[in-house]
C-alpha cells in the first residue's frame, strides 16, 4: 500500500520547491480541469465544475435573499454599443475576441464577445426604466466571458472564464453605495463560511480600479507562496454610465434624473484561491462546505459481505444527514485510493474493514492533518458533521494566522523594499495619494497596491516614497 | 377597475386572429424577453429566465439521479477540430459565427463559437479514456450556443439560445441505446410533470436526423395554432464520432474498441412551447410547477392594517408550504394588478379585502378558467396546494385532448393533402421509407415528418405518395 501511495504522492512537485508547477500539477492530477488546443481555454472537468456549482449555490441564495434577480444577456455585443463609454473601451478593447463572420457572410457590424456586460445592461435599463417606481433594478447574470490573455493559467487567468456579474441601478447615491458595500460583505462572508479564506476587504486605488468605475472595492486573499490574489470586486459607477447611455427616471419630486449604478463579480478564479490557500504536498485540501464530496468511504476487503453492508449503511446514514458521500468499492488497492482522495482533497475518509465491523467501529481520517478518529458505526453522521465544523474552523484559523503572520508594516522606503522583496505577504504602509509614488513602487519592486483596507489605523505619518504627509493606509503585495 | 383591465387586455392581439403577433405580444408584455440591436440575440428578462431556471432545476436533478455529471467546455472551437466529422460540418458550418480577431490580432486559426459541442467532448474523451474502467462517461453541460439564423423568433429560433447538451460514451451499444431512450423518457416526463405538455415521442426519419447521428429521437408538441414544435432530441451516434476522434478503450476481453456515443439536448425553446400550448387571449397561462410565482396575493384596500396583516399571514403560510408567492401591495389599482398577473400567467390570485378579513376568508382565483374559490384564511396553503395539483392535471388533460382531437389519419395522398392543408395538427400515415416520398410531401404541402412514433400500429398498408408497400407509421405536420 505505502509503495503505491509514495508513487502517486511523488508525482506532484513540492509546493515550496516550485509553487507554479505544484499548482498546475494539482489542477490536473486532482482532475479539476484539462487543457484544450485553444490557448487559455480550459475544460472544467466534473470535479472542478462541482466546486464552482457549490460556490454558485451559496452566492445565488445570497443574491436572492438580498432581492436580486437573474437574467441572461446576449454573448455578443455590437461594436458601436461597446464603444459608447471611453474609459470602458480603453480598459477592455485590447483584449476582445471579435466575430467578423456569421452564416458564411462578413458582418456589416463586428460583434464583440462580452468581456463584461455593462453596456448591454445599460442599453436595456435605458429602455425599461422611466419612473422611480421602476427602481431599483438588481440583476445578476451567470455566464462566461472572454478576455484575450497572453499569459494564462488555469482558473487564475484565462481567455474564457466563468463568473457572475451583478448590475444594479438605483434612485439614490446612498442606496447604490450601500449595494456596493453590501455585495462586498457577501463576498467576504463567502470566504468565511464556505471557502475558509479570510479575505481582506478595502477600496482600490484609482490606478487599480475598474475601467469606467468611480470606485472599486475588492476582496484580496493571500496564497501559500506569499502572493496576493484579487478574488472579487464591486464597483460604484455613480451616474457615469447612466449619462452615456441615457438611463433616466422621473423621481418622486417630478424631476428627471440619471440612475446611480453598480456592478460586482466573482469568477472561477476563486477555485484557484482555494487551491493555493489550502493545498499541500499531497494535493488539494478542500474546505468541507465547498467540497463536492465531503466523505469518501473505503471498504477494506470490501468483497466480504459484512464490510460491504457496513459501507452501504455508513453511506445511507451520511446521506440522510445531507452529507455528500461516495463509496469507492472498486478493485483498486486501498493505498491507491488513499492517495487518490488525498490528491482530490476530500475532507474526510472513512475506512471500514472486517475487524472494524466486528468491533462495531470504523476509522475516520482527516485530510487536513491525517488525524485518525475511531468512531462507532451508529454514530458516523454525528461525528462527521462535528468534524466538518471543526475542520472548517481550523482551516479558516490557519489561513487567518497566515495573513496575520505575513502582514508587515513599513515606515521608510528602504524598509518597504526590504520587506516586499524578502518576505512573503502584504506590506502595509502610508501613502500620500499620488499615483506617481504607486507607480514608482511597482517599477522598483513589481508589487502593486492591493487596497486601502477598511481598517485605516495609521502606521506612520508620511509617504515612504516621496516623504510628503500621508493619511492613507495601503496594502501592497506582489500579486497574481 | 374594469376599464383599466380592458385597456391592458386589448393591448395584445387575439390568438385566433394572428397567432404569430399574439405570440410576440405575450413574450414582450409578460416581460419574458426583450430584443437587442443584434438580430436574433434576445435578453432573457427575470421572469423568462426564472422559467428556464425551474426547468433547469427539474432536469438537473434528473440528470444527477441517473448518474450524470456537469462539466463546462470552451465556448470557442478551433476550426480544424470543428471540421473533423464531415456530416457534422455539413450540418452546422453554414450557420456558424466565427471569431477571426483576438487581442487586436488576426488569429492564425479561426475559432467557431460552439453551435453544439460534440467535437469538444470527443476530443476530451479521446484524451481521458483508455480502459473499460473509465466508462461510461456521462457528462452534461448548461450553456448557450450560437447558430446564425436568418428568420428568428423569441425562444423558438434565435442566433443564440440557452440549452443543456448531454454527451455520453459507453462500452456497449446496448448501454448507449438505453441512454438515448432513457433521456428521451426524462424529457417526456418533464412535459408530463412540469410543463403540462403531452409530448409525442418517436424516432426521426434519416432526412430529419441530427448531422452525424445514426439515429435521432425527439419529443414533439402541438401548439394552439395546430403547428408542431420539435422540443428536444436525443441522438445515438454508434461509433461514428469515436472513429473520427479515435476514442478507444481496452475492454475486459483485452481488445481495443471504439466507444458507443450519445448526445441529447433541450433548450429555451421549451419556454416557447409553454407559451403556445397554454396561453390565451389574456396572455400567458403557466402550469403551476414551472411558474416562477405560483400565487400572487392582492390586498384590496391594503392600507387598512387588518388587510395588510392578513396578506402577510397568507404569504407566510404559503412560504412555509414551499409555495412561490408574492404580495403586490403597490399603489396600483386592483384592476391593473388583475390584468398584469393574468398577462404573466400566474396560476392563482388571492384577493383579500376588509370584508374578507371580517369573515375570516379570502378569494382564490384560478388563472386557467377564472373560477373563484372562497377559502378560510387558515386553510390557504392546503387549498392552494390542492388547486395547483388540479390545475396541472386540467392543463395536461386539455393539452392531451387537443393532441387527440388534432391527430388525423390519412390513407390516400388526396386525403393526406386535404387534412394537412385544411386541418390543424398531425396527420398520421404509412410511409414506404423512401426519402423521395418524404421530400415530395414537403414540396407539395410544406409539412415535414415529425417522427416515427413509438406506437407503430398500422393505419394502412401502402405509402400514400408512391403506392408501394409501407410498414412504417409516420406523423407529419406543419412545424415551427
């Protein structure tokens, strides 16, 4: 058994040896995705797609709870519509895929595959809104978008990716701003409750904000290699798009006004975050509530009827408790199965053999730390439920401790450069607000500003770059 | 009140006056969809999309129950991959949308937006399958596809539509054939259990089958105007694609063999079927189990606290019983609301006013036939549950009776032409099996063969067109 296991485990690169290679190894060996002949276009295999479906289920329920409705806009955008808002065009035009032929004929107007759908929502809202009674409109769309990328990586950066994009319009600035922050909270809570990732929340600098937005907010996560990953964003547009697209309504006071607008999205990039925050040298480690399979039952000598019966009973018991469970009674060796399901990051493994059955027990093994728990056969569901809760808390706690241990403070620019070059993680520093200093940091160190965190407790008084008075606290990091 | 109502009701065309206009009126006035500037690309508005989500929820559960897994394949197909199977190319190439520019550069290889994803699944299966242990693979994908259409109609025929496409591979022909018929059963049951549509099931003639399939099966529905609508298909590919794409496995007997393959799909066209089977001159009529909102509560003089309280209590009672309910307590008139929710086809309307509250009662009105039921306030949920069951059965029964009344039998070609030209619905006749006779019927009458129904009880002995001996029973109809 151990031989088989060693062979499989050795087939992925160690995390600390080559993190990038480890990452792609896990993506493929855990059967999350596969490549295709079109660069940057990946196949979401059943196991990877099921993680996305669990994220979708959680978020979709939250979106509905907060009064949002799902819609579907066309995949293709006429070029003239796409060109209506200048900042937006500047941000997205360089990475568009363009349809020039349809039904064997060259099209009179070229069509852009959506890189994001702001303009489609704007165009529609302008048509259907005329009174304050029509507001707010809080729409969301689940779809894929295409952005032509030169450097691609599974889940992190692809020419096509799956996401949701929320687009809302409101009668007042107050309401729109509340939406932008409220949705950021929902994303943050997704991390806390499902992904076991402690997202740092804050506002993006103007340099890093979305093309066309007044303000962008983000959730940022810290990967095992000490690099940050922007994991979701929410945008406040003010009336910018509304003016370009003529989205107006007659307010209660009789005055015709432009709507206040937001958009927000997370993508399959979150799968990448889960892999890189929690994975280890044996492969993927999935937080229990997002895991497609939460428990795998492995019968030892499963050809014995009493073992097969015990496995089936455990499965039934867990299914009755709404635990996602699989039994692997294939003719592969237990050792092979252990490695396989470690690679796939299944949170709990239940082993049951003839002697266990005699004792009325089974063994439960935690993927997170290999801890083994003996458990009475009639108490598996309760034990599993309790263990899932513990594991989730442990994973969140570990990740939180990792962020705390890898968030450092710099007062001088020498300190800043030393930390950002030689230590993993975030460096917190003061900033004067001048984009020139932000650019200099990027040029000198390749690090970028991640956000102005909501916790703005000062860590100094001057900008480390220019020495001028500084009131803003910024988190910098090298990032994906 | 009645004035308002009349105004709204009159704003759609009568079904029997101009069915096509009635259809588009309902699509727009019920807020199911909206047009965009790109021809054939529609917006699925929240109400229309929610119908699709209910269909998805039902089917997705059925797919899982029968061992299928969801995946996501890229939206774009390299042209060389697309061209691998000749029949398939001949069928789909004329209606493709082609990306020729990505990231500001002309692509070395053009990319086709998927019109269907057979070739992507084949390419992937060839890579991941090598042993009988890897089989079967039963994958499904929810996505949109693009087919360039000259004549488009909301939900029925669009340049982009939403659908699911199942793609499976099997070790044996028997298993693959069982899959093709099993999925057809799931589609048929979707009609029976959710859409209240009695689909006719059968096999397509070779002329009408899918490009690349050995056999195609379909579900056919009869619309109010007597025309048929192909509403879903399942395909048996044999080893045709497997040979072109080299999908092979080593069987238990050690021999390397090609897999047997299937695909199957239904689309948002089903929304069109629901509209055209059940709708009436007041708008949409939704079967209860697919309706996004099953009950709308309309308070009469809702500003009175006891009425508002009663409405809220009814809502709470229905929600506790898992009924999808909305209260409309807006300041619009009850008459306006009645028309609005009739247009939207909400199955049940609950009216509650001050006198009802005093009597401890409310009035429930059936959208299907306007029947009014007085109901004790503490018994609303039970009554609604029971009414939904009755309404579903009534709608299915009506639709079934309509199919029976409009399925006629022709022995001679004169009879056939007379019936197909002058009567709505299906004409059942014998057929020699020669495609020439099938083509002649289409040329003479515009009717097409819908299917060889599974019920092959003979209705004659010779082909009405050529007079030769005939053993096949075929259903013909004019079709969408």
